[in-house]
C-alpha cells in the first residue's frame, strides 16, 4: 500500500558535503514536489516537476537542485550542504487532473536532515 | 497569487469535545479546491478532507467536517468528539484550476487533545 517513499527518514551530514534525497512514487503521477518544513514556517516549496526532465523553481530554490530522469523518481540535491539547510524535507506527488478523486497530494514520510 | 492564513499557532481541546481550526484564504481563481492535512509527530502528512469551491454542501469525512463560507473566504476544519490521537499539526491548503496545480499551504495549527 506504499505510495510515496523517501530514501531516508533521518540523515546526518557535514557542512560542504553533497547530499542526495530520493523520492519514489508508484501512482504514475506527473507532478512531484519537494518541500522544506521548519517550525512556524509551514511547508515551503523548493522545486516541483510536472514531467520527466522538467522542473520549475519554487519559493526557496537557492542552494538546491533537482533531477527527474524517470517519472516515478524525483531527487533533491544539496550541492554543498550548509547548517541552515538542517530541516525536514517532504516529497509529494499529485495528478494534474482537476478531478475530485485525484486532487490531493500524497506525501512521503519525510527526511529529517541535520547538517553539522 | 494564492494565500492561506491560519491564525491559531496552537489549540487545546478536551477529549470528546469538538474543536474548530481556522483557515482563511485569498485567491483570484474563480474555481479552486481547499484541503486539510494532518501531520502527526511521526512526520507524514495525511490528507483529511477536500472542498471544491463550487460544491453546494460542506464536505464531511467521518469526524471531520469543513465549514466552508465562500463569501468570507474561510474554510474551517471542525473535528467532532476529539480523540487523543487527534493531537497533531493541521495544515490548510488550496489549489487553483486552469493549469495551476501548485498547492499553497498555511503555516499550520498545533492541536493538543487533553484526556
């Protein structure tokens, strides 16, 4: 019954390291999203993708990049991790169809990243 | 541009009582959808309920109901008969139409249910 999975629940990295966060969905959704969640700030969109190899910047793309080589997989990359990127990262997917049964986003379990 | 406002950072409720979590929104889209999600301490976001802007009736899903007042641009979540397992963060979100599939989230409300 698993729909959206993320590669790690907890991750500890050092400043300057390159970090890969992987997200896989099995619902054949076109749209995938990466959010960052910090206390009091809610969910902030980093990047989203509406098709394979297509990506768009969200509200806070600085310091991040993404890759979508296959429809089911959307990767978030921190090129050089910094302490201010310590956060909870959530991946989500959704169908673009404006149909009531398919409106909601499906979220992964989240990755708590700590950068030391 | 879309905006969601949740003015209650934290709420407390006694077990078995009802509680209302506030959500107001702003959008220029003539057609849109409103969502509520629950996030327990485990971190996973769980979809609770959806309301379409042209739906005639307020949405209900078990103990959850959405008090939709279009003229006031509010979409409050009502949880009846609160349970200890309802303690969590709750997020209101909206999504427009016309190809705009990027949801906008509020900052969330932390609900604590006391025994």
